[in-house]
């Protein structure tokens, strides 16, 4: 299939009314694709009609209903339709998709929410083994045309990285704030730097906790990530804070002419 054939083709978006689904429908149309919007209630006839002309089926659905929806579409999908998901973990959904469909499958994880800033548009792309390069390139091209920056990886590599970035970000925040909960006596001591951290955690805790909890449970690398963090806490508990600070300064290595080592 040439690039020309693919541009302007039909993409069926399942979960089109969700926040991510709505964003991708808008971006797909702006990029010149025909979009079939599919959302609840998912019926046999709405799915059959919606998927009939689609070259790509984009699943924008919560992990909790992933398997149910796959069961509903398994007999409707026809190779060479390309099945694409946007779930924030990859090992488990890739297996689920491969169990029900033997056509092209390209997993993706847009590393942003429904209202990304212009520089927050990276998309991890995890093709299933056996999916040919042409179909993977089609999907990468689709994201590029939507203004995103796709990069290719594997489900395992993705989940290890996501456990460290998304997983530990959540777990360390939850653990820290839980440690300090129910201690009215400490509130007079709140400082601006603590308040900044609390403010930064608000959305994650009050709006997205269920999402991150689900991702933690669904990511096979979560516990390894927690263990590496615990190793760092053990160093802190031993009093050797300097070792940790030197190591953490790696993040600002570009700003330092001493390669991350304090002056
Ligand atoms: O935009 C937000 O507030 C998000 O939480 C988006 C966010 C995140 O930042 O972890 C959440 C889930 C997706 O997997 C990717 C990005």
C-alpha cells in the first residue's frame, strides 16, 4: 500500500466520545482522514457498520473494558485491517489483541493526555511480531500527520520505562502523601516547597488515581520499579544522602560543567 492510498482512508475510532477519542477524531479529520465514530452502546450492528470500510481500527477505550470490546469485534475484524490501541501499558493489551486477531496489530501509547502542549506529543509504537513494516509505517504516518512524534519500541521495553516514569511517579507521591496523612499537628509547618509538591499532585490524586492504580496493576514491571526505589530509600535510611543527591543531579547534567557532580 502506498502512502497516497493510506492518507484519507477511513479510521474507525472505538471510544470516540471519550476524552482521548474526541481528541484523535478531531486530529484525524484535520489530517484528512475519514473518521467513523463508534461509542457506547456498542452493538453488533453499530460495530459491523462502523468497521466495514475502516483500514485502521483505533481503540480509545479504558483498560477495564478492553477484553470485552475485543470479544465484541473479534468476528468483525478482517485482515488487512490494522488494529491499533492507545492503552498506557503494552505487554498485556498486546497479548489480548493477539489472542483475538491474526491480522496486523500495532500497539501505541500516546505519552500525553487529551490536551497536550505542542512539545508533549511523543507516541510509543509497539508493533506485534508478524505485523509487516508497511502497516507499522502506516500507523506511524497517521500519528505524524496528526502532529505527533511516534517512536518505535517493544511492549516489554515500554512497560519497563512506563513503570519507572508513570508508575513510580504515582507510587512515590501516594506513599509520601499517605505517610503525612491524618497528622493535623504538622499542618502549621507547611512550607512553600511542600505546597508546590502538593499542588502538583492534586490532579493525579483527585482525578486520575484510579487510572494510575489500574496502570500500576496492569504493568508487569511495576514491582521491580518499586524495589529499585526502595533501594534508594534504604540508602537514605542509612544516612548516605550525598550519594543520592549526586546521582539525582544527572537530570541537570546539561547545566553543569562537572557532569552532574556538585561543585
Ligand atoms: O495529562 C495528564 O494529566 C495525564 O495524566 C496524562 C498522562 C500522564 O501524564 O501520566 C496519563 C496517562 C497517559 O498514559 C499519558 C499521560
